[in-house]
């Protein structure tokens, strides 16, 4: 069965490795953003970076599905480590995602939850299994765990520890949770892959700048391997 695959990042650096690999693509300007369409390994792709944060990532994911007809979505990017076992360059696939800055606890609800929503949105199981298969073939360690999303660049130990304790999170970033909500609502299988760029602590802004490009390249290379296997 034919399908169209969306590949998202948050920043230009997160999709540039993909575009370089493709070489040729069609460009469309829409809703103050740029979308790139191409075919790779027999699969029709639409690629975009959303810009940073939950609002922009929601807009971009919805556009890729509703306007460009994507029926599966992969997210490639970088994240801060919450789990101390994760080091810069390590890959983590989200088993589920939550929004750490969503707070209506005043009404008796847990952090990250609103009525008619979910505190944790699970990732597509088939795409997770495919990712682990790719990791074995590439001889790369791939951790699976909870990724927490919020409209904050977390760079304090206190906030990092609170997120770890509250959500049992392994990594944190600024887009995946909102993309998960969109895909879940529209019944689109999705997968979120992040390469660790920093430790979400006092040195986060320094290590992020230093390692973001190499970590983004690592994530993009992995996602392209997934596309190749999906095209077989």
C-alpha cells in the first residue's frame, strides 16, 4: 500500500542532512514555512523544519498531514538528557511523550494532562520495532523511553530533576509532545527520534551549541535508514 511520509525537524540543522542526501526536491511555501517534497527509496516524502516550540510544531505537523497528505510521520532532532545514562550523541526513541509545562493541577489533574487528553501519548509500535531493527543493523545503541516536551529550554538542575521525577522522563525537548497529540488525534502513525546534544543542566546552552549539528546528523542518518527499510 502506497503512503506518503512526513519527516520533521525543529531547526534547519535538523533537516539539512536529509536535504543534502536527497539532492533534488520540490519546494512549496505555505503558512510562513517551507516544505520540501521528494522521493527516496521509492517513498514520497514531505520534509520541513517547524521552528522551535509546541505551537510551530503543531502547525507544521498538521499541515504535512492535512495539506500534503502525509500518512506516517518521523521526527528527527536533538534533545537534552534527563536520564544520567544518556550521553551526548546517544540516540533515544520515544516510547511515549508528555508535556511537562502543561499544568492544571489546581483542578486536581496530574501535570501534563487536560480533560479529554492524555498525560502520555504512545508512539507507533511498528515504527519502534523498525527503529530497533535499524539500530541493530547499524550497530548503534538505541534507548527507548519517555520524552517530555515543553516551551522551555531547560538548563537548571532543579527543573531537570523535577521533570525526571514527575514524568519518569529520559529526555526533554520542545516539539515532540505536541506532534504526538496531532498524530494521535488524526490517526497518523508517528515516531520521534532524538540524539542527545546536552545534559539539560547549567552547561546546557554551551554543550548544545557545540554538539547540536553532529547530534542532528546522527539522528538524520538513522531516520533515512528507517525510510530505506520502509521502502522495501
